[in-house]
C-alpha cells in the first residue's frame, strides 16, 4: 500500500503547480471552500476523461500493471488535492485574520 501511495504521489506531482494556481484563483474569486471542492471534483473528472479517452491512455497502463485501477488512482488523487486545498484555505484564512 505504501508503494502504491508513493506511485500515486508521483502521478500527482506534475499537477501540483496547476492545483495550487487553481486554488489561489478560486480563493480570490469565491473564498468559500465548498464550491472550490466541487470545482476540483469536476476538474479531476475532466482530467480522468481526457487521459482515459486520448492517446494518454497508455499512462494509465503503468498504474494498472502496479495494481492501481484508474478509479483508485483518481480517487486518491482527489483526496490528496482536497487535503492540499483545505490546508491552503486554512493558511489563507489565518493570513487574512492576521492582517485584519
């Protein structure tokens, strides 16, 4: 399980910068956690669809050979992303509270 988690984190790493950028833009526009989590769910569903329906499908074969289904891969991806989102949201709230 630990090995699979490391592999999933390696899958998540290239998307971390994009996720942080989406978080910052969403916090500036919405500044509420529930819509941001829903937007992240839609974006990850779109990413899953894009990867599974295009030539990028071969990337998923590597994870399938390691015993990680695409549902498990993107489910844990979503959980990691939401954890990062909530953590950034709490930091920004603390920062905003400190400046007021």
